[in-house]
């Protein structure tokens, strides 16, 4: 076999793991560039699962989660990120109970929640945040992080993209979470388009005034599809079948954003080469889709859901994945990481025949053409 990648570019997963876990495919928002939404004419922002059979509408049963993530398993995990890849965790009927279970089962584990924050009521959010006190760290570590999506300074600006959400509700819920700042890290995030780019400072101030301690701004990268014109304009049809437009930030604004310190996601290695730098392995992070399949990153996991047949056939190594049981709800994490597919992964990264997603996202070959991924973190 070819030479194993050096440890600066790849380091095989080891305990304690960091898990990105999907618990649901439900979401109250109808963001037009979201992969789960059909924003074409006459669809009226419908759930894309109706036309994508591999994206069913479901909640992973709470009992299934508990039976899989036992205290012994959770002792091998450092952080669980409940991130809305295919749904918003806060839509799960047992959203707060799942968080409480993780905190109770491992006194050192931390839990992160990324949410649009516009569901439930204020009492629910207060009770969920209060339960963190019961599971506080004896070392005064804040064990829960909640990131809220804020895309504008008013409802009109916020909801052009973050559709079917109420800005004031999000701000109220973020303010409630901030009342528990000794136990919960409260953050906010803005997805940037041309319509809100010049209001970023105001958005940051609005978030700060409602308790956010850190703000992330990221330029939308989803302009490379059939609804886009020259990778700069994205057309969609809203709930009333009215044609609307999203535009990419201007080149001048993007350049200034980069000068402020914005970086391309997972491309922070100064020594990035034509061979992949696997940031997920370097940080012991694993993606677990709602169907239980474990992947080495979200780029692989998302491709499996969006275009499985094409994904399977484009590379012989990816096709091999389906010869093994990589389902966390049926197989232990140790057995998954020890099967032949995962053992062969490092050598595939070092080969001249790269998996498409590795080359696109984790080498320097296309980074200059992917400036839409620029992301900036700022303490407030």
C-alpha cells in the first residue's frame, strides 16, 4: 500500500470522539437554499423528502438513542453537536430530555445545539436551560453551547432567507438562555447575502444586546445549482409562489471580509497541499446521520443522503462502504472504525485517485474557487 498520510494531515479517530448527531429531519424553517426544501415553482417551499426518497420525515426515537449511547459509550465521547444538517434538534419531541440524558450519563461531556431558535415557547426554553444547572460541572465548565440563527436586524431582512421563523421569538429565546450564562455558552450566527452584508455590525449588536457572547458570520456557499445565474444569483419561489431572489455578497465586500480575518471552512492549514488535510480526523469528529450511518465527515454523509446512487458509483472506495454495517444503532463504534473500509480510508486519501468530496473541500486544489465558505468568528 502507499504511504500512510502524515499526522499533520490525517490522524485516525481515537477516544474521546466528537460526534455530530442528527436526531430528526423535522424543521419549522423553510430556508430556500436548504437541501431539505424544494424551492422551485409551485412547490411552495415544501419538504424535499416528498421528492427525495432517502430523506424521510422522522424523529430518531429517544429510546433508540438511549439504548445506543449508553453511559459506557458516552464516556468515550467529548462533545455531541446536535447540528441541523437535515432537521433542527429543537423540533424533536424529546429535545430537552435528550440533552439532559447526555449530561446526566457523563459528567464531563459537553453538548452543542445549533438551532434557528424560533420554535417552542419561552417557558420551554427556560426549563431546558434550567436543567443544565442540575448537571453543572464541578469544575465550573459550561457544558452546553447553544447557537441561534439571526440573519437580519428586522423581520423582513431576517426572513428573506430564514423563512417561517420569527426574529423576535429567536431573540427572546436567546435572551432567556443568556440568563444562564454561568452554565451555558450562548452564541449567534448569520448567513450572509447581499441583502444583509452591510448590516452585519448592526446584527452583531442586536445579538449582543440579547445575550450572545460570540458571533459567527458565514457567506452562503449554495449558489452553484440550477436555480443560480452565474453563481451569483439564486431564484426561489416562496409560500405564495412568488418569485424571489437571493444574491451573493459583492466581491468587494468579500475581500474586506477576508481582510478582517475570515477563513475558508476547514482550510485553515497554511501547509494545505494537493493531498487532503482531513480536519475531521484531526479533531476526532464523526458525522452520524439520522439513519444511523457513521461517516468521516459531513461532506460524505450529506452526499449519501442527497445523491446516494451517484455517490456510490463515482468511486470504488465509496461503493465499498455499503459492504459493511456502519450503522451506530446496530454496530458499536469500535467495530465500525475497525472494519476494512475505515482502515483503508487513510490510503485512499494519499492516492492519486481522490474521492470527489475530499478534493473539493479538503485540498488546496479548489480553495481559491470556494471563497463562499468564508467564515468569521468574533467575541461580542
